């Protein structure tokens, strides 16, 4: 042990001699200037510390807090300015380059997807759309519609019965009027069942001959009693389960390239994530623009035109397809996207009703 101590002292002394004392001087702009890492005291060579990875120069300004916020959300260090233009104009090129391994220049697909979904949720929550408004109003006014329909049928039945009595007094045939009365009475009975919350009681049986209706009936009653709560649950469910669109879409994209062994499931997943990110950001921009009266009409058309065009450009660039091949795949993928969206919304409706 005594023989080793001098050697250890010599090594420690040598390291101390080469260590550089960190400088903590701060200039008037709030920027530090140091020759050693402020985290581990290792000598600085370049922009980042080669020992712990911390940036060589730190900032102590209020503006740096905003930078840290954006960096935490989106790894925001210039990457966004390389990513968004390509995502908008050359999405296929962006997808192909990221899959090929060019990662440092671009924002991670998942980070961009989460940020775009968060932004979409924030925007749509602040400006309720027509869909949610009509759904809420429809639930609230359903009883009033049923009452008006019942009153209309009741008036028609009174007229028909009076007409039947007149025909019977004249000994004329009343078969046609009896058929109309029977049909209206059947309609009135159906409305009575709807008003008593029996409209969701179906006659489906399980293997044990138990009606599968109680849970659905309870969900309808809860939604009817508090439609605003249902709308709130739908919005929060859409935000929380937006990730489900990725695995739901993956089989359909794979199906388009089922016989092409060049592309794997990972490639399709990156394609889907970047595509969903664009659709979310596009919805944010167009939803805000739709509230400007002068351009609300053209903006509504863009909701229908931009998605298939973007899918075509992304397919052609990401998979290096010819025009005709990319065109039919874009048409099929647009159809598949509608199917996925319908099933996703149906799932949200069931989740929101709980």
C-alpha cells in the first residue's frame, strides 16, 4: 500500500495540473464565458463538453427560459426550421432522409407528433367546432323534437279518425284509412319508447341468452343528462388517444407495399407519424383561418384538397414511386384514412359516454 500511495499522488497531481479552473464571469448580456465545463470542470474543446455533454456556454437571461421551454417540447435548436419546410413542401424527402439515418438535422417524428397534437388540442379547446356544437345541441333538443313529432302524429290521427267516422256513416270503405291509422299508431308507439329511453334496448343475445343492452342504455341516459360533460370527455379522449391512430393506420400502409421487401414496418410508422403531424398542424392553421369571414369559404375547401395532395407527395418521395404508382396508392390511402378515422371517432364516442 505504501508503494502505491506515491504513484497515486503523482497521478492525482498530474491531473490537477492539467485541470482548468472554470470561469463564472457573466457579461452584461447575461452570457457566461468559461474555459472549463461548469458541470464537471473538464477542459472545454468545442461547443459541448466532451466529458458530460453539457453545452459549453450557458445563458442566464429570461430569453433563455423560453428557449429551454421550446427545447424541452420540441428539441428546439434550429431543427424545427429544417423540419417544417420539408414537412410542408417535400414530406417524402423528409421521411426518406430520416429513415435513412439523417437524424441530427430534423425534429424527432414522435416529438413533432406530440407537439402538434398538444397544439391542436389547445386550439380546438379554445374555439369549439361546429361538430361538437351540433352534437351538444342535438342531445339537448332530442326530447323537444320527439315531443313535436308526437304532437304532429296525434293531430294527424285525430283527422284520420274523424274522416273514418264520416266514411263509416256513409257506408263507404275505410280500409285505406285504417291502414294509415295503424301505421301512425305504430310510429307513435316507437316515439313513446324513445321518450322513455328504450331506443337503445336491442334484442341481441349472448351465449347465455342475456340481453346486451343495460350498459349502452346507461351510457345514453348519462349523455342525455349532461351533454356538456360528454363533449368535454370527447375532447380529452381525442387528445389522450391520438396515438392510437398510428397502430390503426399501420396495417393499411403496410398493405399498400405488402409485396415490396425494401420497406419495413418502421419505415411505414415514420411515414404515418410525419403525415399525422402535418395533418394536425394543418388543422390548427386552417381552423384559425376559418374564423376570418373573408376567407372562411376557401379555407373549408382546403380541408378537402390538401390532405390527398400531401399524401401523394409524401408517398412519391418517401417510397420513390412513379407518378401513376403514387397516385393510386394516395387514393387508396385516403380511403383507408377515412375508415381509420371513423373507427377512431366511434371509439372516442364510446369512451366519452362512460
